[in-house]
C-alpha cells in the first residue's frame, strides 16, 4: 500500500527542522569554532601567514605585519563573539567571508600558485586549495549565514510577541 503524505507534509517537516533550536546551535557553534580555529592557527605563526598574504600581491609590504596579526585576531574575536551570541559578531563574520571570497576569487583568476592561508600555513593543493576554500566560503555565506540571521530574526520577533502577550495577561 502506498502511504500518502498529508498536505504540506514535506514543507511542514522542513519548517520544523529549520526552526529547530538544535540546528541553530549546531550551525552557530560550528561556524564560531571554524573562525576561532582559523584565527588561532594563523596566530601561531604570523610571519608565515604574512608570507602567504604577500604572495597574493594585494597588501602593501608595510601593512603585512598588521594584517598578519590583526586579521587572525579579528577572526578569533568574531568567532568567540558568535559562540557567546554577542551582537554584531555574525555581521563581522559575514564581512570576513565576503573579503575571503573576493581574495580567493582574485587568486583563482590570477592563477596564483599559493596556499589559501585559511587555516594557517602550508596547506596542500595550492590552486586547488583556493577553489575548495572559495566553495566552502560560498556555501557558508549563501546558506549558513542567512539561516543564522533568519533564525535570530524570527525567534527574537516571536519571543518579543510572547513576552508582550504574557505582560498583557498579567495585568
């Protein structure tokens, strides 16, 4: 016997999954951990990270030390902020992802034979690592980041409505 799906069954199931606090927590903590790990890995050897940045040829030499230390610190702080749900941290991560996509795209278009530099030094694959990193960052900026923004928006809106309703009932 063929079982029929109730009307809106798949859509209702998707809404349930997408509105799950567990999925939100997993994605938020995963993205935070990714940025914390990437930042700390680069901070372990800022001179090597400066050499990777230099290989792209887009940062003036005098700024290399500042970028090689500042960027990983910003990544780490943004990751910690997202971990603890500090306002603005997701916006910083979004901005960093856009920056990384632009730089990786530049490296691919210029056929640079460099490490992506995403998680420290000496990643394998050079040009291939640029493509993989670009695809990973595109997935994050197109799916994970918008999901986190939408989840926050819909759930903070709903919690405000519920709080308002409960205050009205308490009068």
